[in-house]
């Protein structure tokens, strides 16, 4: 597969692996509502934050939407949106790698971009996510007014859509869109209510679906050229007896099947999204102005109805949505209103001055945006975190601020490449592929002396929660002879040297 080359590509490709693990520090005063709602607003650099999320959320995010800086020169104060092309690519590549690792197997990532970097972004996303995982290039009509100063007025942005799995499989995970009532009527006063009709024909040739149909006026019809009827003749006669067949053109047209309002399976999403259906930038600005008066965090926010369309297609209630370029907070607000969990990441101070207040208003029942359409009345909540220190200091030692649960999550992910379920409160972190993983650190066994309970001995091993099988034990040192460890099925790994910091 062709790859894109640029200045500093080599360092960009390896950058994600070199990002140190960090911890999160809660700021309770900036959160709101139910703290058990599992919604996170995190202030910090998104590259470091994404890496810090891996031990907890790797493979768990159902939908990722990001609206990164477009590198257009249309600067806004919170991002440097005019970085040199190679620098922009180096910024995006490692973030995409980490986003891929956070994405669930049935998940999808949606990236808004304009034509300045769209085609370059497509090539690096092919590399990171796999070309077969490319699902669609969606055209969003972002404005309806004409731009007379431009050579050709730009009225659309692109949304690149990829799955964690191949595109041919992802259609099994996406949702159909609800159909509207346009085109439904009841010209024959059918007691079952309004209906519309769909063709009673299918592509191809099937011998048992090639028969003559007699119209109400007595005309004899055959299937259209290159097609067959939509069902066998006995099925057609059953539908006809149940008043499910409609002949247009005064009874002379080819048969069609009645489809009643409410009985449709749904509509397959299309790749052209018009402003009339999902809103435009003017709608987005009005939404933000209604929340923050004239103090808008960004010049180009996205309308809630656009994000609703994405969330509607790609998730179900309770699923996790992530936006690592949260901007004015639209993705988090929409996810909350639609009953999804969310993680929003912003590095600027407006995470405090705009994102948190906006989400607080949503919790309190804010009525703008999609609130009326989805029946939002308020509820839920979110927790606010700031990105904390690295787990390891410059000398490779574990920082003194690191607590047992924080190191446990990092050790478990380092060992298993899966997130740790819940908060660790025992030296036995869990069992993975038949192997028990233990961590001796920070006096977890009740001995609060600096080295108390952190040294593996035969006596301490007997005190650990039992496991009938191989054991991996992390600790400061081991005083069990290697032969004794082998007999006990123990693999010892020394802290901090055997803990991967990348």
C-alpha cells in the first residue's frame, strides 16, 4: 500500500510509543451532576491524554469524532491553525495511532476536515486504520450562502469515516436512520393508515420470479428488463389478497408494495449531508451564542444536529463517544443528551471557561440544540480531570505521587494490552490467559513501611490471593530463589525496571 512521506515522518510514526504514561487528577469543583455517570471532561494535551486513557479504555470506545485544526490559516486563538504542512501531519499521525488503539472492534472514527489537508489525511488514515477499513467520504454542506470573493465558493467540509474492522463488516454494526413521513398518504382509505409504495421487482433473473401479472384493467405485465418480480407468484397473490399491492397510473402501472408508516426498517445513511438535514455553521454559531453571548470559543463550531447524525448512526444508548479536539464541547453535549457516555479532551483554558459550563447547563436541562428533538430534560453528570504527572520521573523511578490504583492500571495494561476493569484494591489485579497478575506496591498488603509488603518472599506468596496456575508478580525485589519461583509457577518482574514506561 502506498504511504505518504514528509519531513520528520520517522519520528512521527514512532511518537505514540514514546509518550510517557501519566495519571489524571480529579477537580471535583468543576464536575457536575451524578459522578457515577462515567462521563469525563479532561483538560490536557490530547496526545498525552490519549496515552493515559489506554490502560482504562483501550478497545472500548464505540465512536470517535474529531474536528482537528484544518491548517488553513483561518486562525483561532485556541489552536495554531496555520502550522507548516509537515508539522501538521506529524501532529495528526501519533494521535490517530492512539485513537485507533482506543477504538472498539465494532467502532468507528469520523474526522472533519476541509480540502486543504483532506487528501493527505486520507492517505495517513489508510496507513493507520487500514485501507480496507475506509468506509466513506461524507460531504457536509456547511453553508448555504454564496461566497462571491472566492474563485469557487467553498460550501462543504469532508468527514472521513473509518471502522476498526473492514468496511464490509461495519455495516452490520451501524444503525439505519429513522424514516420521515414524507411521501405517506392514504388515497384508498386503508384502515391500517398512511402508506407509500416501493417497487415490486428485484435485480437479476430468478426463474420462479418470472411470471405474468394481470393488472386490475386486465393488462398483462412482465418484469422490467434485466429484473424479476420481487417475490414468487404465490407470495404475490398473498400480498394481493391482503391489499398490499398497488398498481399506479390508474391501475395500468407495474405493481408496487404498500409500506405503512412505522413499518420501515430505516434508511441507509448516504454520503451527502445537506444543511437542511443536519444544520450548517450558522446554526452552530447561533447555538454557541445562545450559551455564551458574544464570547464564542471557536469561530467554526459544529451544529448539534450534525453530531447527532453521527452518534445516531454509529452508537446505541450507553455506548462510549470520544472527542479529543472537544472545542466548544458540542460532541460531549450531544452524547449526554442522547444517553451515551462521553470522554472530551481539551488543552486550552476554555475547557474550564466554556466546556464545563456548557455541560453543566446540559445537566441542568438546557433546551437549545437537539434538546427538543431528543426529548432532553436534564440529568446525568460528568467528572472533570486535569492531566497529572508522568508515572516515571527522569531517572526512570516511579513518581512519589503515584498511588497503587494508578500504577495497577498501568501495570495491567502493560502486561495484557487490555484495560483494567474497575479500581484495583488488591495485589491480585486479575487473571489473563490463565496467568494471575499481582502488584506489590505502596503497602497494598497493609504494611505501610516504605518496603513493607513490596518484597516477594515465600511467606508473602502464601498470603497473596490464591491462583491455581502461573503467576506474574511485580514488586521491588524478590528474595525467593529462582528455583523456588519456578516450582511455584512464579515469574517475577522488578519495579520499576520491568514496567514498560512507553
